[in-house]
C-alpha cells in the first residue's frame, strides 16, 4: 500500500508518481491543510452540519493524515490511473477513491490559488496577472493533447481524432513563463481535431505589456498584440556537427554521389577496409585520415 511515510524515502519514485520533489511537496502541504480547514471546518460534518461529537471519533480512514490526502490526489493527477487501480494502491475501495477525489480536488484548487500558482482560466484577465520573475516577459504558448477513449458515435470520433497524434485526444492550450516554467494560463478542453490557433483565438488572450511570445507551427498566423512573436526555427539541413560545433567527417568509403546512384564500370570502388582499387594495373589507393593516398606496389 502506498503511503507518504514509505514513498517519501524514495525520492525518484516520489517525483515520478507525483510530479513534485519532496521539497515542493512540503511547500504545498501547509497551504493544502489551511484550505482543507477552510472548506471543511473541524466543527462541521462533511455535509456542513454542526458536529455533535469531537472530530476523530469513529472509524479512522486510511487517508487520515494530510500528507496522505495530498499524496493520493497528486498521484491521480500525475498518472491519471483508473479509480479501481488507485483504490488498490492506497488500500481503499473504488467508491472511496471516487469520494476522496471529489472531496479533495476543490481543496487543491484553493491551495494553489492561495500560493499564487494556479493557472489563469480567463484570457482577458491574463494581462493583470504578475509574471515572475519581474521584468521577464518571455512567454511560450503551446498545445497539449492526451489520449481518450474512442467514442462510439461516428461524429464524435471525427471530432476527437487528432491527425497529429493519430489517435483520439482531448486538447488544451497552455501559456508558460520561459524563465521559471510556470504555467500562467490553461484553456478549456477541446476535441483533438480543433486547431491550436483556433483555441487561442477563442480564448481571447490579453498579454502583459512588452511580451515576447514564442510559438510553434501549430500557431501559424496567430499574431496577438505583443511586442514580438518568435516562431519555431527549423533544423538546418546539411553536414552534421559534433558536440564541439565542428563539422563531422564523412564515413570511410562514403562517396559524394547521391543516394541510390550506381557505380559506373571502370570507376574505383572502395572495399570494406576503405581501400580503393584503381582500374590501372599496379596502382592501389586507400583512405587514411580522410584523404585518398596512392601506393605503388
């Protein structure tokens, strides 16, 4: 069974299952506890009625600790697993897993909002949102897709089919800060066939003054009111370069002829060791250090 006490000793597994490091988790936990007490006061029941006895009486839940509640929610959001699998991981039933998800999701929204890291959902209010760190206006807009179950209805199938991913998806557009990778805006969820530019147009994003916006080919033609837009650059065609920025040499025996061209009769042809036999008798050529050398027998 997964618990915070056991998983916190495995830093790599903790990061893989929650998307947060232990330090980030501990920074989020106090805000999560404060938001939980605000939404579900200790002197009230889960239905909002005044308590008739002290909290803590009765059967204790597996997710009694705040650390386990937050861990349970983050594992679901990171892995997006089935609720039956989630229940098996944390030692609860499927119905209890469904209950805790609906019970805790509003708490996490409040906690992220209190910390000032909750993504904006209204594009018109984005211009009033502070961009951290101050003075940095480089933003990145991009689309993200996640797979979904294939709809049975033919019309819905066509609407959710993504030609880019070759499967049925749901799509969102996100805007992030290039300085600290913080998500500033999250659009609504759209079918996978909807273009990223159209989603951005419908969001009516208003950017802070002096914004430099980086975008890829999915936003071709999207020119909002910003200081500058920077499209993605294509990789240059030509000779490959190594880690030192130097052009790499051609493989031994690789001629400059186009791919698929055949050797003509009478021309020199390199063997497996890179040696080239000239048609003249008694003259042998070989490749050494990238140069063709002629050796007389």
